[in-house]
């Protein structure tokens, strides 16, 4: 305890006061080592946490917002992942800084504005109306540099109610009064919003008027509202939804024929109760509705009226309510209902869905398009060398003038071009080449489904962060998705490494895989002990050594080895990669909509077909009917294997991409018929000019030759520039 007293004594030092350890006087023992307040107010300062071993107490927000500390440990280590030695260093650092508000030392939080030198305690900052952002880099802003809401002037004659507490307020944006970014007449007290955010958590905190969560949460985080990553408080109530587990067992038809009453239910008989297939909250005896068997569908009067009398019967038949057991990864997701609405039974929710159709549907393209709203019209030009795609992309993205929210323009250059000429390039082609390079780089290991590798040089040069950043930029800027993540890597990103269990397929090291297989195949305790003795050095190095007492110990041993090799071993690369994926808010969306993102991060796009390509290319200018017929016949011939080219080759020739990006192509690919000898692909405009020929044979030969020889022609073109 002596060491702890030394460093905590430094935290207690005041101007002109002799340093005293926290433990020398009782009132300060449970005071926060940063702000030195005893207050236990979770809504204002976060949970008050005490580490008994070190007699150390902190307010969670004081710890979280301190400028010189980062969460380097696991959640169970230190104080919520903040290591004790790091807290010690931060308290020592803060002991040299004076709060510009209370004039006492220990000011661990500083304004992030570059030229601002103000430091303060967290409670003092709240009192002086500083803003603390509980997202990203956890920035704090003093009262002079804090973000403000820019509101278009409105001539409000009267006060408006806070939409949470309904108390009337002046509709003027101040520190304590905030306006919804999605509903112009929705105003809130800051304190009301903070209490609601803590109670609702990330998954239920949304605008009380329009139910928007994405735009609303982003603005509230910017304005300093803390939205914890936890379930809503009402979700944690014991048996809160117990009534939803009870099946409806009551006959609700107008005339029940059962002599034993409406609640009489005998399975496998005509008096078995069948529930409405739409809402599940109404029922009938089979005999009361003339149902011949339990397998027959039955709807109650209310649902039948909605389906058959809404004037959209055909639409309802085509788009039946999805069954959660067979919804595919690419199907749309249903958002949760707003916490402001009364809790509904499954039947009521089903009826609402029947009425509202696809209002709540979400798919990956919609999510990525919404993320794309961040992209500004201001452009950033990147000079890219195709022969060295990684280094040129790295230089561009690391340039101090690069902003991921700027529109990207591509110019291709060649090291062999002595004249330094630039050629306009396709952004989608560049991002496609970059994703292909990442998939085959040393940053990842595995054959088809890949995990992060352990590359010390790449870690030192921060390449894992850059890789995550590149993937985020590709997704938001309309490029292709990687499609090579393993389920284990994806689950680590979404649910955390501590909640993920790897499998043998995640191990790409042959020797390690053989150790795991041998242990798993052991049939006796003697065999298992023998294998452990043979692999003792490896098991000791990985920290997986355990005493073998029974054959079942092999399962725990295999689990420990898998976790070490696939997750624990690459913890540092993973954390760096995850930080890169936070670019433009991509990681947050992945964690919010995991099923939607799994479809593009863990799976390759669907295979191209002749019909997909035919539908993809719009016809521009005056079409030549015969040539368009040749084009469609050519696509079918390629699909049938009657050509040396592939459908992917055709798409690359026209757009630079081998697959259709999740958000589609911009601009839309087009085709035109020209009097040229060979086809011409304009990848900047996604335009394909096909030759007008007299016969299909000539058309096919010209198409095959140009598409098949494009790489060779590009090389010849480069050498032509060098010669001149």
C-alpha cells in the first residue's frame, strides 16, 4: 500500500499546502482521486467506483474524460479497463495542473481546441457549462470553444414545451436547452435528455417526436449527452415481459360451439384452439371456424379486414410478414419500437406491421447511403500509382490535408512516366483495387475467411489502423465491401473479443492446428498428458498450461489455445484495426446493424449473371437494335462458358470493379453503340461503348480481343509514354 499512498498524496496536493495521503483522513478516503468530491451522483458524474485493493475511488466520467489516459486493459482489469498504473500516472500528471475554475490542482481534463490552455475538473466543467463528448476521442470543450447548435431563426411568439417533461421553455438553443436535429419544433432540457439517455441506452434513445435514432443520437453526442451502451432500464426489470410468454388460449369467434366454454382446449381434437396466424392474440376452436386440421391458416376478423379490405391485397400477398426463423442476412431488419410508446403485445405489434408495410425495413444499402450524407462537396485529389496501390493510398490518406468526409478524386500516375502526366481515374476502381490488396496482404491470415495476423512491423507503423480506415472509407464512399472477414473477426467487432469463441478453421498456422487436433483426438487421460508434455514449451509460452485430471479437460485446453492464438495474440492489432473502422461512424453502424453488415463483410457479393449485367447497363443515345441484340447474346454466351472472357472481366472493363458495390454504381453504368472497331470502357463514367458490326461473330471476336487484352494494352500504352 506504500506505493499507492505516494501517488495519491500527489493528487491531494493544493497550492501552498503540504501533500497528505488520502488515507490519513477519513472523509477523503472515498473521494474521487481526480475531482476530490464525495458526491455519488451517477447521472452527473457517472458511477462512483472503488478499487478495494488500492483504496482508490473515481467517478467514471472523471476517469473517462481525463485527457492523458486511455483504456488499455480488458473490462475486468483495473477500473473498467483503465489500468491502475495508468490511473497513477494520470493523477500525477494532473497534480501539476491547476483548474481554471476552482483554482485547485488536479485538473485532469483539458479543452481540445489547439490554442486553448484551459484545464479543469469534470464537476467544475459541468458547473461552467463545458461540453464533454462521450464518443470518438472523448473530447472536451471549454465554455468558450464548445460546439453550438446553429438554428435557422424562427419567430416563435410563445414558449414551447420540453417534449420530455412538458415544462414550457424558451425555444432558443443554449447550453441547457437543445433542439432535435430531425424535428424543428422538438425542444428539450439538457438534464431531461441526459436522464432519458441513461434510462433508454443506445438501442432505445431516439427523438421523442419522429423516432429517429441515427441523426438524433449523433447530434446529442456532439452536444455532450452521454448515451451508455447498455439495455434500457425497463428491459432489466425482472419478469418485465412475463405476460408475453403466455399463449393465447381463448376462442374469440362470435359464436363459440364448445359446450365446455371458450377456454376449453384439447390438443389433437376439434376443440383445440388455433391462434390467428397474423397477430397471435385471437383464437378459435377448430370446430368453431370449420377448420379441418390444425395446419390450416386462420385470421381473426381484425387482421382479415386489414389484409383484404385495405385495397392492397395483392401487395400484402407478395410481402407477407417475415418469419424471424427464415429471414436471410440480406433481408431488411425491424427496428425496435420507441420507449415513448406503450409496451405492446406481439399481436398488436404484428397488426401495426401489417398496416405500416415496409416503414421499419432496413437494408445495408440504405444504411451506407445514410452514412454517405456526411460526404462534403469539397474534394480531395489523390494521386495513385496502380503498381503500388498500398503505398500511394497510404500517402494520400495520411496527408495532413486529407479528410475522410471530403469527396475523393483520383488521378493515376506512373513511376515510369518521366513527364509526370496524370490520367483521370475511377474512385470505385481505386477502392476496388485497394480492397483486393488488403485481402491478400500480410495484415490478414487465412484462406477464404480471414482473421487479423500478428505483424510486428505493421503494428509499429500503425498499418492495422490504416486498414480499418480504408475499409470504412470504401464502404461510405461507394466502393466495394471487403467480403473476407471471418465470423470470428466480425463477432469480435460486434460483441467484443471476450464474448467470442474461435473455431479450428480460424487457425492458419499448421503446427498450432496440429496441436489442437491431437489434443482434441485424445481418448485417454494418459494420451492427453503425453501430448501436453510434448507441447509443454508452447503451452507454457501461451499461458495455456493446466493440470490434467480427466479427459474432459481437453475441451477447456483446446478452447484456451484457440482463444489465445486467434484473439489474445492479436489483441493489439485488433484494437488498432477497430479504431480505424470508427472512421465516419462505420463501426458504430456495424455494431447497431450486425446482420446487415455481416452480409457484406463476411460474404462475397452474389455471382454475376447475364441478366444482372443486362439490367445493370442503361442504354444511352440512339440504340442500334441489332447491336443491342448482339450485346445480350454475347452476355449469355459468356455466362454459358462459350467465351474466353468472364462476366467479371466485362464489368471490370467498363467500371473497374469486379462486383457491384453495396450502394450501387455512381453514375449508373451505361452502354452506347458506336462505329468503332473495338469496345471502349470509360471507367470514370462507367460507360461502355460497344462496336456496331455486321455479324455477331465479328462482334464477339472484337469484344473478346479488347477485354482479354486490356492489361497488355495498358502496359503498351505506358511504354509508349516512356518512349516519347
